[in-house]
C-alpha cells in the first residue's frame, strides 16, 4: 500500500512524499522524498497494471495571515512515476514551465498505465480565471505513460489549490470527472465538460469514487458530507443525514429552551433549539438566520427575534425573525475578500468577530483592524479604537513579507473581542497576528498588554474575561498556523501587566482554539483543542480530558450557558454536555467513599408532545437533554448491598423510590412494533465510578390491566407506556441516596416550565384528581384480580350461574371492573395531557365512573360474603 503525505501546511517537515508499507501498515518506508517543503498530494495507478504508479507532488506553504488567494505553487511541484509499484521513482518532463501548483491525477483502467490525466494549477491561477504567465493551467492528458503531455482543456478553473481531484470512468478512458464547486463530466477525453451536480453558492466537491463493476454507482465527498448516486448522477442522496457540520463560533439566547446560533463552513447559518417538543431535535427545530458561513451569529440580548451575523470580507447582517429578512448593516459595505491589506480602508478576512456586551446598554462590537461599535442595532457605527493589529504606517516590501513584515504591512486583523461581564466599559481585544489590547474606558484609550510569551502571529483566538474579577482574563493562543502544535493558554491576574502560561496537562501535539471560564465557579475552566475538550478545576494549574463520548474532533468554540457546556466542532456538528453542576463541586469529593452531588434545579416538563406518526429510524434526529431531575453520584468502590434512591417532598412524604436491584418493569402491553423503539429503561447503578440517574419527576405508575404504547416515541430512545404516574408539583424536594445503610441527602428544586402559566392552585387540583383517578384505577384492578382468584378456586365446585355472574362483574362491559379500569386508565392520561386545572368533562367523568365503581364494589362484596 502506498500513501501520499502532503506534510505540514504552515511549515517544512521531513515526513513528506510517498510512503510504502508491505505488512499492512505496521512498518513504513519513505520511498519518494523531494524536499522538506514538497509533499505528495495524489497517487494514481491502473488496478489492472499496479506496477506503474504516478505521484503528484506539491510545493506549497501557507502563512498565518489570510493568503488563501496567494499562489500556492513552487518549482518542486510535479509528477513522478514508478515502474515497480512505488519502490523507485523518476520525475516526468513535458509539463508546464514555471512554478506549478496542486496537481490531480487519474489513470484509465485497462490502459496498462499508459493513459493519464492531470489537472495542473500554475502560479497565478489558483481560484482565478487568469492564465498563468509561464504555462497554462488546466487538464492535461498523456497516452504514452507520461512521456509526452497534451493540454486538452485550458480552463484554469479545472485546477486550483483548493480542488485537485480527477477521476476516470472504469469502463471508458474518455469519460472524465473533475471536482470543484460542482462536478464536471467530459465524454470526449476532457475537451468539453458538462456540470452534473452542483448548486448556486458552490457545494465544494472534493472526491469521487466510481464502482468499478457498475459505473452508474458513485459516491462523492463534499464539505457537507458524502452523497451517493445509483443512476450515473441523474439524482443523488441527501447529506442531511450526516452530522458533519463545520461550526466556528457559538452564541445562545435566554429563552427556554435556549436556542444555539452558529455559522458553518459552506452550509450557511443555524439557529437551533436545544430541546425539541417532540422528544428529539429535528428539522423543524432549526432554520437559517441570515449572516454568512463560518462567522459569528449573535442574538440581541433580551430580544432573540433580532439576530446579527458577520461574514467573509466584512459582511454584516441583521435578521428579523418576523419578516425573515436579512438587512445588510456593514459599517463599510465594500468586500475585502481576497484583497491585499494595503489596498483597502478597513481590513476584514476569513473570520469577522461580532459580539454584544453582556452589560447594558449592550453595545455591539465588530472587528476589522479597528474596533467598530454600535448602540442602535447597526444603523450607525463608530470607530472605537485605532488600528490594534500592530501595523506600521508606510511599511514597505509587502508583496511577500516575513512574519514581522506581515504585521507591519497590516495583514493582521482583530480576531477576538471580549467585553467584560462585570464592567460595561472594560474591553479586551486580540488579533490574529498575536496582539492583546485592553481598554477600561469603552475604547477611548487602549493599552497593549501583549506578553513576550505570546508569539508573533500566534492567533489570539479567544479571550475569556473572568466573571468574578475585572483584573483576570484567560487567553487561548492558536499556534498551529506557525507550525507549532502545542497548547498555549495564558492568564493574567492584574489586568494584563503580567501573564503566565496555564497549559499543563494538555497533551503534546494539540493546539488550543478556545478557553472559557465557568460563570458559577471561580477557577473552573474549559478548553477546546484540535482533538477535544479539556477541563481545569484549579484555575489552569492542571487539565484533564472532558471529551467523554464526544468524537475525536477539532473543537473551535465552547459556551457555558444555562448550566450546559456547548461545543462547536469542525466536522461533527454541535454537541451539548448537559448539566455541568457536578463539575462545579470540589473535585476532592471523589475521594469520598460515596458522594451525592447537589442536583441543579429541574424543570417540570411534560415530555414528548408528539401526536403524529414518529419519525422513522432512517430520519436523523438530535438528542434532547434529559427530561426530569438529573441526579449524579459517585461510588469509590462497589457497595455490599443494593443502592437505593428516595425522593421526598417538602413535608417528608415519599414521592418515588428506586433501587439498583429492582427487577425490570414488566407490564401487560401489546408491542406491535420493532423492539428498537423501546430504548433503555433508566437503571440505578451500584458499580464503582460516577453515575447519572434521571428522575422523570413522576409519581409511581398506577396499576392497570393493560398499558398502551404512546405514539410519542423516538427510535431507540423510548416509547412511553400509558398511563404514567402524575407529575410532581413545582417546589422543594429532597434526594436521598442510601448505600450500605448510610444516607446521603441533597435538596432538589423543581421549577415550573417557564412557558406554562398555570397557577399553583390549578396544578394542585390536577395532581389531586390524577391521584384520585389512580386510586380508583388501582382499586378496580385489585378487585378484578380478586374475582379472578375466586373464579379459579371455584371453577369446579360453583354453579354455572354463579361463575357467569362473577365473570360478568369482572369483564362484562362498561360497568365491570375491567371496563372501569379501562376508563380510569384513559382518564389518567387525559388529566395529565397538559399543565392546568382539570376540565369540567374530566371531573364529570371521574365522578360518574367513581359512582359506578362504588356500585360494582357493593355487588362484589355481596358475592364475596361467606
């Protein structure tokens, strides 16, 4: 097996070129190495003649500033060929003169390695339509194994530094596919192309696999995910079934449930609810909100119907939820996308930071090389700073600067804006060229507080002012664009006069994109790296992984909001760690034999409100947070006996009990669907370690003759059985964990769903009726069982008339105990259908059927007399 290794994007390294393994990857040999600045970017061969292999090598180097539009080319780029399966290589001639850019290769199947296609970018052609000065970009073809080449199509957009994939149909050497913002297909060897898939805006297609035995089956990889065609590209599957969102920055509003806002690479913007009303987070729970891909989306404090978004090159929008219109409100609506900094008035690059101050009057700040400020929702802007990037007026030699020259020439821009949560006029700003600035008077005066430990062009990716002390701030310095893969988190305790590194414990090879301070516990910090999430409970002195079930992925931003930790990942969507309350306690409690953490207040929610057919298993759904009280506890070792959990109300009355040795609930119900709908029932664990248990805030389930599965189901997450126990009232409760005879107790507060406006009296009436119904139901069920036992005992000795009369009393219609139990079971569900006082109809039905129950009991007692 051969592997093409491009190497580091932002610096030289020797691990570039082509590597060969002959033992399944246990050992590797570098069989092609041009130099430390040139790596291999593509490999191609004819599977029917694998000895002939072609390798494309690319000399490229990106810089910490935005040089996306600068030539990514060099004289080291080219095509190499091996005739012995990759053991030995020689460089091919006949390619365009000058510095070449990225090259994509494809070999026609069955040609014996003779027919080769190459998409070649040349210096000056990357992402442009201009021809190269010393050679032409485009698609080349060789039919003699690379000895000679013919330019078959000189369209420079067929080759670029961003796209570089060519694919040949396995059954026809003249059918060629080229990847780009769309997929183009040629049926005449590359001379003419048609677009077979692609949308306005560009979907960025990077890879294409064609089934060698059925070319109508293809898979393509895009920025959004993988899609499949089985009809030669006439139609394609969806990428909306894959959690591949590349999110950059996070914001959230203060509604309940809160909504999350972000922009994602090549796929627009998102406002999404953190909890869906139908048991999961689904397509109906999100929508775009103006703005632009990759940048900031921020709701106006106190008014989430206005959402502000920034975008590439200085684009700024104001989205109105009522009209769904996005107004352009940039302070200088002239795009600087791809422009050199010396040619523009205000500099905006790939990321344009946009934030609101958390303090009244909630000024909005926007970053260029200067800081903009608006207090009227972007209708007017004022410049609130000088150039904060460290640029030098009149700097020279700005065409190909070094690090110092790039700063002097003004390539740097503001990358992070952090208004203090404690003082409205205190501002922190960081730039992508490594400058940290502080203002204590709303931007009138600025002090450069950059420490020597912050490297030139180390991106100040986030600043986290302390929520407890105006002199304290934490800074994440992203150094990977300096070719340094090491974590660098800084802390100041004196307003930026002195700094220290607090990165101990984050593994080597990981760089930091974000650091956040917990708003409730001093010294509790969270950090996101290119491989996951980390936690410090000692103000940065040490760090440990907090990734848990989070996939190994780049985490670009973190946000602590309403007790949750939200993560924006660069390839796996948005993730939420529900309820970080246990992290806010002293970590020393884990050394105790048993510890019951103080639970966060629990919202009293009715659960899944779906009344329609559930989404099928093939429909992707986000996971809702837990519904109920989240109870965390730790066991240092396995206890001698079962673990028990008891919930009591404020008067000390037991509401619910759970035990680790309790048998699984087995209820009479007709399961007429796949078992995958049932999900895993909650279980109290007695195993050593940390545990999380969720009490659904319900009293015990009433006894019933038969239970019905609710349509309010989510695949693998549960299909509720009705009737359920009544919901507990809002108020104060206690949680008691019992381990080996010792009790551990914590208080619990249950809060009313803030969207519900029912009075305490109304909810009390509802609970009283629900419990009365449950009692009547239990009495009907118990009496039905008694009659059954009598009939079983007297089935041989009692007269037939006696048995028939008892059978009718047990099961004979609406007034029988079975009929009454059915009515009460349905009524129990109806009474709990929404938060509020019982309806007149519910009260009337209960009264009528309670009288019927009493009459039936009189009849039964008459039969039951000796």
